[in-house]
C-alpha cells in the first residue's frame, strides 16, 4: 500500500469510479422525463454506490472480512451499472460509443476491485 494513500479519495479505483459516475450523471440528464424514477434513478444510484461502498471499505480496513464485504458490494454495484448502461443503449437514450467507453471504464473498476478483494493483505490495517 502506498504511503500517499491517506483516504479513499486517493485510491485509483475510487477516482476512476467517481469520474465515470459523474459522466453517467451528465449523460443521464438527457434521458426522458418518464425515466426519472426508473432507469435514470437506478443508473445514478448504482454508479454512486460504487464510490460509497469504497469509502466504507476503506474505513473497515481493520476487519478483513468487513473490508472484503464492502469491496464486494462495490463490485456488485459496478456490474449493475453496466447492466443499466446496456438498457440505456437499447432504449435509445445513450449513444452506443459513449456507453462502450463507460462500460469499459467499469470493466477497469471491476478489475481493480477484484484485485483488492484477492489481495486484502495489501490494504488491511494490522
């Protein structure tokens, strides 16, 4: 673990998830009003939840099982966001090229999360 990482905001995975979540927020402003309580809300919620779960995981580093559990929750939310991206494209609300870039960003987030889950010893506080 790098000495430069002092808070969850310093994690590369958090920064990637936050930036991608903000891109989703901006793009979802163009979704139809009738989707506000369904697709728009769901994709915003899941993308933000990745970051929230990472923050919680960071604060649970004293307990390896709790740390892994919150990372697993972040992983699930990232995968859910990918599903909502697929729906947004199929419904014609999101340009396919933009969705591919976002989907690939979440693939990277997922890889980073799985690496943290598989190597918690690099992160937990002893």
